[in-house]
C-alpha cells in the first residue's frame, strides 16, 4: 500500500500526521510519503521521522493582504499541477489530507485523478483547505462531532494521542495541589505576563499549591524575573522554557491553564484533567475558541477569551476551581468522556478500507 499524506504547517497538523504515517508503516507495511511547504514544521519533523518529503509552493489565503491573496490564488493551479505530477510518479492508493497549506492542492489533484482521499480534521471547525475539499473527499476522520457536517462520509475517530496519556489516573484529593500553565511550544505572552502578577495571592490562599509554568524558548528568564519581582513563595514555582514529559506533567496537575489547539484538547481528554482554556485569538477561523466551546458545552472546561482576561478574572477562576475538588473531578471525568483511545487504529483502518 502506498499513501501520500498532504499538509502541515503547525504541530497540530504535523504531529498527528506523523502518528498516522508510523501506524500505517508499522501495522500495514505501507510506503508513506509527505507533501508540504517550505514554511511549515514538516520540513524538520518529517525527515527526522524518516519519511520522504516533497515540497510545493502555496501561500496563505486567510488573514493576509490582498496582494498576498492574489499571489496565492495565482500559485494554486500550479500547486495542483505539481501535485498531479507527484501522484502520477508515486501512484498512491490513498491521499490523506491533514489540513494546512499543501493539503488543498494535493487533495484537489487526487480528486481530479480519481485517487481515494481521506480528510483528517482535528478541530471543531475545519480550516480553509479541508473546507475546500470536504464535499469531494471519499471519507473524513474528525475529532469533534461538530465538524462532521463539513465532510462526506465522516466518522468521529478522535485525534491520535500518545498512549501514556490514557494511562493517567484521576488525581486524588488530599495531597499537594499543582497548577500547570503552558502556552504550546512557543509559550503564551498573556500567561507569562498575568500569572506572575497573581501568583503571590494565589500561593498565599493555597499553602499546598505548587505552580509549573512553561514559558516558551524566548521567555524563560523574563517570566522567572516577573515571578521574583512580585515576591512571595517563589520556591513553589517552577518556571521552564520547555516541558519534555508532558504526560508526566498532566498526571501531576490538578488544574491546567492552556490554549485550545487540537493536540492540547486531545491530550486533556485522554488525561482527564480539568482546564481553564484561553483560545489563541489569532487562530485561523477562530478555531481555538470553537474547540474550547466544545469542551465547555460538555462541562469539561472553563473558557476565558483573551480580551476579557484580567488579573482579577484569572484569579477568580483559578481560586474557584482550585478550591473545589469535586468540580475539578467532574470536569476531568467529562473531559475523559471526550477521549478516543482507539483514534489511531480507526484512522488507519479507514485508510486501509479506502485502499481496498
């Protein structure tokens, strides 16, 4: 079986795409290639994982100037033609589109050539690439029930998550409490600025509370200095640019403050952890807010939009949740109800079925 995986850009697209590729390679002996663009994380992560990567030229259409949009529209037919050539040389049995810049042209080329296609959509609302091809694909694997309506033959499979997240047990009450704050790999400025300002009051109210704060690569020292500047029991705060063992950090956490990207949401569900979600306001199509709302509607999280996030608002939300063990436990159970331990196997099964 030959499979072409198209798309990328951010970790939310590339990481699950690599999980799907490994599963198809290891369980079905598939030959897998990727197609992406030079600006995405796939240029580093895909070769590191040992898969061939082809690059096409295609730009942005959303949240860009009119000049950039015109240039992208002009490049789009060329991108589709480039993908037609790739498909004729590689002759895949299935093309899997994971969203991102390269996904649209590759999926369009596959439709034109009659190659079976599977769209993977991890967000509650699809991005532009998947919306363009949603009604033309052979089938779709989605993470949220809300996004099924955009595709033909869609199944709610969930998003692939590392197995260790599903082994995390519910946090038992009675020990020390831990607040985990992180803003994806680059950190989040709003967390780096606001959380240190409320830390002294929060730690004072909860003597059994520890804080772990991931800042992103460029903001570790400045955030640590912000904590030191306000005083208080700084020895109960761990500030770090990176968190290498996210499953271990989730296991130790009682409450998580984070963005609401697709991968983060899937990990919260697998771990069964209560969360305060602050969607990234510049996310394409406002998809992070819609991801967060899908959890809020099921009682699995609280959401505060960034424009409303003040020191007092954040302190009030954290104070209420840290002081209510029963509510956190209920939110964690609701989150766990949104988990999909079999996501990877189901997506790989859909690919195999399309190949047949």
